[in-house]
C-alpha cells in the first residue's frame, strides 16, 4: 500500500514545458505543415546553423537520433571489423552498441569514481600497459584489433575531463568522438581558461534530442557536430544513403535524416535551454542542502575552475548509497519517482559476453551500477516538490 503524503513527484513530466511553449510551437508547426518542409530542408538547415552558433562548432549535421549520430560518425571514420574504439563501460547502451554495429570492438576502460565519466588516467595507463604499438605506429588493443578512436561520454550532463582524455587521444593519433547525448548546453572549462561546449571540443560530438534530454524534441532526433568540412560533407552523404548527387552512391550510408518537425520545435526550445539548465541547478542546490552527508551527491569538479554555472547541467541528478534498492522502494512507495541509470555495466551485458569481460574487471563502474539512483530534477519541478523528495530521502535514513 502506498504511504502517500498526497504529493506525487514524478521523475520526469514533459507536459508543463509543452504548455509553456505551446503558443510559440503550434503556429510554427502550422507554418511548417503549410510549407511541407518535412525532412532535412531549410528548417533543418537553419537549426543546424543555430546549433553551430550556440556551441561554437564549425559544422552541424542533423540526424535521426543520437544513436544514428554516433553510428554515422563511426561509418564516416570507416571503422569496421578489424578495429576497436576505447570507451566507457558505464553509459547508455548506444555508445558501445554503435561500435559493435559497425563490427568493431568496444574496449572498455573504467570510470572516474567521482564523476562516472571515462577516467583519463586509467585510459592513459591502459594504452601504455595493455595496448601494443607496431613499428609503423599502429596501436592495437589486447585483442589485436587496431584502435581507431576514443569515445568518452559526458554522463548526466557533466563533461568528462576533456583536456586529459583529448591528450591521450592526441598522443596516439586518435580522433576524439564525444558522446554528448546527455550534455548539450553544458560547458567544459579547459585548464588553459577557454570554455568549450560539450560536443564541440573533439573532432566529433554527438547529441540526442530524445524527449527526456535537456533539449528534447517531439520524437527522436540527433545531431553530429564536427570540425572538418570534408567530414561534414561525408556525414551529410552518410545520413542520406551515401548520396551527394541524387541516386548516385559513392559510399554506403543509411536513412539518418532529421525531420522538419523536430528541427522547428528544437529551434524554439534551444532559446530556453540555458534557463532550463539554471532551473535544474536550482533544484540540485536544494538536494545538496538537504542531503549533505546522507548520500553521495553528484560531484562538480569544474566549479572552482569557472564562474559559468553550466559546468554541470544535470540531465540526471544521481546520488549514490549502499542502501540504494531499499531507498528506491521507500521512494516508490511514497510516489516519488526515481530510476537506476544504469543497473548493469556494458561489459556485463549478454550481448557482449564474447568480449570475455568478467565481473570485477571494472570495479568502479560496477559500484556505480549497484549504488546509483537518479532523482527528479526536471526544470519545472519547483522548490516544493524537490524539498519533499529530498526530505523523504532524509527520512529514510532516519528510519
Ligand atoms: C549517453 C547516450 N548516448 C547515446 C544515446 C542515444 O541517443 P538516442 O536515444 O537519441 O538514440 C543516449 C540517449 O538515450 C545517451 O544517453
């Protein structure tokens, strides 16, 4: 029986955001329908230019999802069955799923205990001690496959330590593919003082506009940003069956096209993204005030390096506690939404059994999988409901 106080706190509710933008969005969609600019086209082109302006990226290519954005980048780099990509075992499946889909091997390196992002020092150490380099300079994974890229993830809206991860990539001549699916709108303060938008630091960045993301569309959507004009042209071809001239295919691509409805909605929503990130941070501050000392709270490693509040944009607010499962039960019985991102690290997934990883290979990722719990953090939540959620957690400890 639910022990309800009468106040429900959903993990996520997208309706208030829609209500607040309805007067802007509906006429825009009506104009789009009148113009029938439905797939790619001017609406998508304008949104791509807007994302370039927002992030500072040189090129932006709209894609049908964040997954397809990652897949298209791997295809553009011609990564295939003889190859491997260095990445994190603790993320949404798409990151390594795409590596496997092009036939390559995801090679996992454990995460940073504080942030859950790919750990740069473990990455450097792995390359130095576990990989081999041929006389021609080819870097090989322990399996013998050629390492072709490094793909960190900016988990929960916090960039990984990009300067350090990029240094490992650079030293080994590898392109850096940022999986920024959860992080559009967050910034990384480089140690040299420059501020970088998530996704716009490396050679490639991939965004997801899945509705639960900080910038979410009315369905699936994604984007690649990249530095190089020739790569951008190749990605544009890949998203449309490898065509540059209609019905002439120099390379094999897919249907990874973004539609006009998503682009029109996302362009309107992008104007509000920074304000939504600020609202998420305000919610996070309430959790911090009430839960200090009660659970392990998300770390903000760049707070001392920048005054820009977007150094963490809290796509998720994830706490950790050894009593996670009991806490989850406690919250659910009191109608407070929560979720586990992610319960099983990728090296332990059945589909990757052939890679030969064992329990214990990535103890930090495994511990996060056992202890993490995401709490409601969406911008429209409001102080009252955040306080209620936080106090319910605090009460659990007292029981
Ligand atoms: C880290 C990460 N990578 C990739 C994706 C894939 O994005 P999409 O759901 O738009 O395909 C997601 C989104 O769920 C994600 O969180």
